[in-house]
């Protein structure tokens, strides 16, 4: 209970600047009971048909919620931010299609076959007593970039992937070199850390 209260306090603290007052925490439980997590109620929850219909950000080059495999998605509120380089940020719980073997799931063998992705080697990461396999990835297209943190676990013949994705309007190389940490990088890091607090509340049953 103390751990859940601590997570709640951190969630409230991290998003206070984006809200008029302290946000209320909601709890999402997947209909089959496989997992649950907490999230601030001023973040937009996309579930069911809303994943297909809702707007995920502004000037979006890459979606942060993949309608083809996401079970649920939480969209970070960017409307009140002055920095328009942050296009979107989100947390989602996905089921990786086709992957039915635990070794393939945790080894990210399906992602290794994608030549357009930059991705790191998987490493172990614990969330509420469950060990996940974590990897990071980055994608780029003209004028846009997206960084992803991926956390996989295998349960009841399903490969679950928890994703934190942040999409930015891409800077030129010269602009990146002009500053060691640009304002958009700071805003992106803040969004990512807030979404990691949602990640830290995930419990699988």
C-alpha cells in the first residue's frame, strides 16, 4: 500500500504543472484482468474504438499508439505546453502479433528483422516484482523523429509490450550541436519521465 501511495504522489507531482489543480488518479484494469495501472485523469485514455478515432498529438509524423496492436493507450497532455517541437507522447500496453514463443518475445526477434529501426540490445528491468526485457528504439523520417522505450513480458501465450513513445519535430544537425540540451529535449525528457511513473504502477496478474 505504501508503494502504491508513493507512486500516486509521484504521478501527482510530475503533472501538477500541466493542470489547474492536483489531478485525480484513475485506475485502468484490462477487461480480462491480466493487468492494471494508474494514470492521472487529465491524461487521455484511449481504449477500444477510441484508439482508432482520437487525436494523439499535433502535426504527428509518428503515432504514439499503434491501433493494430495496442490494448490501451494513455496520451500525455501537450496542449498547455508552449514548446511545439513535442508532437506527441504516450504510454501503451500492446500485444505483439504473430509472436507466440517466449524466447522470440523476450529476445525481440521480430524487431531484429526490421532494417529501418535503430534498437538496443535487451536488458532485464523489474516492475513491481516482475522481470521485463527492456529495449530502446528510434525511428526517423523527414522532419520527425520518435524515441521508444519497450518493456516485454510473456504470459499465457501472449507477448505483452509496454511502450513509452515520444515524437518530436526533428531539429537540424547544426541546431542539435548548438546546444547540449535544447528546450525541446528537456520537455521531451519531462514527458518521458512522467509516463515512466505510469509504467511503474503496472501490475500483471
